[in-house]
């Protein structure tokens, strides 16, 4: 299925049902009182996150979605049926905006999470509601209100723990396929990866993380050049970046220049993304001399002020990746623990204040 990370759609909630105008008609009761029932509420439209989905492709085909109208009230104080709600499945990581105003409506970050995007109309009132001491036979009713109609823009930001960034053909796709079950297209030509690929990396029993590979970035990507620009958003939610660099670059690009180019594009696209923890992964280490690697480490520190971790790996040799993946798993677990501790402190503080 084609990867689609943006879609526009129209949602129409159901109208509320009308109230009923009715009077009791029974034998020996010639002047029965009002018994018109209320209408039913109209159905609402919801988005629902589904972890089985990873694209908004369906919403490029079908663009209008309606919930059911509420039923009208009836005599004998019968209430109209509520209109059925409409649930639209979307990938986890979907953001929703009002298309005309660009107002942010909500973000679906957990499997099963729902977001109401169009409110169903409210039910009308039957004439039984208007009976009073001064009006025993009211003929007044109210109609149900119209359901909400909205034009929406959906935007997908994939949820992954680790993002792979680098220039085209740096070996990111090979790395992803070597450590996970993902099978991205791999070949020796520019922009092998034409859409984000997500894989699950297992480093032991009950220890795994997700890894997303993006199309290669080129200079000017943050300004819209190349294929990388529209996909940079997918690393905004990651906790860690693997910056993959080809030690034996087919175009003989200087390694330090490669690192500098990607760092600059990340900073231009999002200053916050530029501060994300980023580990340097030097690929095809088996083709480089040990002395050359040491010289490179020195240049990175001297010319770029690089102080982060540097790993030398071969994407086609799983044994060279064990340290990198193990360290990444430990880092992600420590981040999760800190997040849990912060949540516990906030909860305890809230309880105390109450």
C-alpha cells in the first residue's frame, strides 16, 4: 500500500431527531394529555487510533464521512433512537487540524484512543415536555439541531523510538533490514528509500524498540529540496537519532562534511530536533583502516565539536551492531524510567495539594 502522511476529509455528524406532537388517544379518555416523545441525538464522528495502520491512504480515496441522524420522537412518549456514531480508524501518531483555520484539534498517540471531530446534533423536544398548569394541551415541539460539519486535515507523524537520518545511500535501509523484520527496497542508486519504513528491533526477551528509516536528506532538505523534507516530521517524535554515515562514500564526500550537512538540515527544520540526542553510526567499517577511523574521530571533535557517542559498524554484519543496539535499548529504558518518575512526582504533588 502506498504511504500517505497527509489527507483532507469532510465529516458530517448526524442531525438530532425532531420532537413529536402527539396526544393520548385511548378508549374512554377523549381528551388525553400530550404524549409526544423527544427525538434522538444525532451520531458524532470520531477518529480512533489503530496500531495496525501506518498510512492515511484510505482517506485519499474516500473523503466524506457521515454519522447517522437521530430518530424522531413518537406518541406514547417514545423517544427517537440515537444516531449511530461513526468511527474512522487512523494510524497512531495522527494529528488533526481544522482545514480552513488550521486550528489544532487533537493528537492520537495511543492505540485505541479516540477523538471527537464532529458533534452530533441535539434532540428536539416533544410536546409532552411543554405541559404545564396553565397549558394542559401544548402543541409546541422543537426540532433537533443540525449535526456539526467540519473540513479536516490529517497529518501523520510516525511514532518510533529511534530515527535513522543520513545522506542518500548511507546504508540506513541496509541497517534497518539487518536489525529488524522490515524489508525496505535496497539498491545502489539515490533515494533508495522513497517512504518511511518502520521496523521493530529485539535485543532480548521483552526488550525491543521501534526504528524508523527516512528517505535520505540532501543539502537544502529543510527548505523543501529533495525527498527528505516532507518526511522530517516523522523523526520529531523519536527519542534518539542514529546518524548513519558511509565511510566509503561512492561520491567520495568527506565524512565530516556529511555530518555537518545533516546537522545543519536538522537545525534549520527544527531547533528542538537539532538538540535531540544523536549518535554517530559509521557504516562499512570493515572497509576502513583502523588508523583512518582514529583520525576521523579526532577531526569530528576538532572541526564539529562532536562529543556524542560514535559507533563503527557494518550493516551487513549483525555482530558489529550488538553494542549499538544494546546501548540504545538501555538509553531508551532509562528515558522511560525518568518519565515515570516525573509522572509519579506530579501525581504525588497533586494529591498533596488537594
